């Protein structure tokens, strides 16, 4: 897998600092899972966090802090549940534990499925399937959007994306992705709601899909 | 009955633990559930963890609780620490970050602990290397300009998008982004990493 498109430094730094929302975190993890280069970059940012932690001036703890911690060491372990395999073996490992909703028709050759994160039910995460040589309607985004290509690929004004690539877009991008000859399956998360421009968007909004 | 750790209470003040010592002590906790080693780690990390969270704007009580919970997870997850992958302070940072982030915390409850345990007897070389890397990072941070350091700290301490950092510093967003980019480039150069 030759990965050409990666999350920006901003995105990885926010991931390292724990400042990305649950949905963006999940999609970033899907990329990190397949991209050693980004795992190394993330390692540097986390090491920055580690160095900042290590050089903090010590703060005064509660007088009983150490005794309290000792008393809790042997308490109930963190709950470990058996691994839940993703519903579909095509799906990346990071979707383990997620609930993949039914597939909705969203236009010619386009289907999407809402992904529910039990640990963050408010997260806006979706799987999007675009049939071969189909285009998604032009759209912009209200805020930060991350899209990880799981299978196939697409092209838009910013380049050609294949399996393993991540599109890291903000609210300045207006794009119309075209799926390649294989079609495209991707995992996307939004910081804000996606805005569909044009009649289909209005129709979707009326149906309450967005 | 006396508290099990009464004799270990880490009150006397000594020099902070260096990175290699931190890694060795975590190894002892993993290998022997060594409470003496844990006491030394507690003494080093717990007050710094609390300080870190206070700086991020948490209340005294919340920062104290996060510091304590982080130390408890350090004890329980010690076998997963691999000095070949990350320095000890970096590993502790990721634990506490995940506890602070609400969605990550809830996920820990349902976490699929599928990762293999690290080799409990980490090689002396891995511990040494992890200490060296931590030293390089410390040096790289110290070499940043005041402005660059400020944006990096705000990225970690203020749980906010860069637009909010820009507002806090009364700077245009573009300036904040380019400062962060420059600071990251300098850290990367100092670590001798690939661009």
C-alpha cells in the first residue's frame, strides 16, 4: 500500500494532545493503523507531551494521596470485554465495538451508513460507498472533516486518493469526489455537519438524513 | 494494621528521576509488582501529573483525581510499557491524556485489550535508548523560541482548536498555524527524524 495523503501536522498534534473529538480520533486511528510514517510522527508529538509532563514543577498532592492510591491498586481491574469483531471483515479493526447502521441510498451509486460509537453516541462518523465512476455531489464542510479510504479510490480537485490515504479537509474545501473504476469505500468523520450544496442536499435535509 | 505502603511514603525530596530510571522502575512494577519501585514512580510522576492538569485548567480536585487514576493505571498496565516504543514519561502522558478525554475514558471501560504484552524484561539497551530519546526531546523543547514554545504548550494544555489559541494570544490564525508548523519542524530536526 503506497500512501500518498496523510493527516496534517495540526490533526496529529491535536490527536496527540487528546483534543480531537471521538469521531475524528477514530478515523485518525484507522489511518495510523496502516501508516507507519504517521505512527512515527505521532510518536514525536506524544514525546513532546511526555517531555512537557516530565518538566512540570511538582504540585502539592493531598496528604493521603499515596495511601489512597495504594489502597486502590488492587481494586477492581479495568473492565476488559471480549473483542467484538467488526460486523464485516472488510472493515478496519478500529471499528471493533462500533455499531454499523443500515445502508441508506444517498443518490445514484452512493450509499452511506451511520457508524455509532457506543463510547461517544454523539460522534458524527459514517461509511460511504460510491460505485465505480460515480461522483458525489459537490459539497463543503462546516468544519474539520477526515476521510480514510478503505478500498478503491477517488479523485477530486486536490488529487487522487487510494487505499490507506487520508483526506484531511477543512471548511475552505469545496469538492466533488469522483470514484475511480473500482468504486470507493471510505470512513469519514466530521467536526461539524456536512453541508450538501444543491437540490439533493435540500432533499436530504428535508428527509432528516442530515 | 499499618497501611501497606506506610514505610514507602514518598515524602523525602530527592532529584527527579531520569528517563532511564523511570523505565527501569516501570519494568520492576511489571515484573514483580514492586511497590518500592511504584513509590518512587509515584513520587516523581503524581505531583507532575497534577501540575500538568492544573495548567490545563482543571480544578484542584479534578487534577488530583486524574493524577491518582493515572498512577493506578500505570500500576495495572505496567506490563504493556515497551521502552523500545516510547519513553516512560511519554507512555505516562498517553495514559493520562486518555483519562482526561471523556470519550477516550469511556472507551477504556470497553477497551479491547488486544495488544500483546511487552517483554517484561526489557533489554538494558532499550531502556538506555529510551532515556537518550527523552533527553533529546527535552533539549529540543528547550531550544524552541519563547513564541514557538508557547503555541506548543497551548496545544497540549489548552484543549482547544488552534482558532481558540489564536484568540487567546490575540494573533491571526495563520500566524498561530505557521508558528506551530515551525515549532514542529524544529522539534523534528532536533530529533534527527525524517522530514
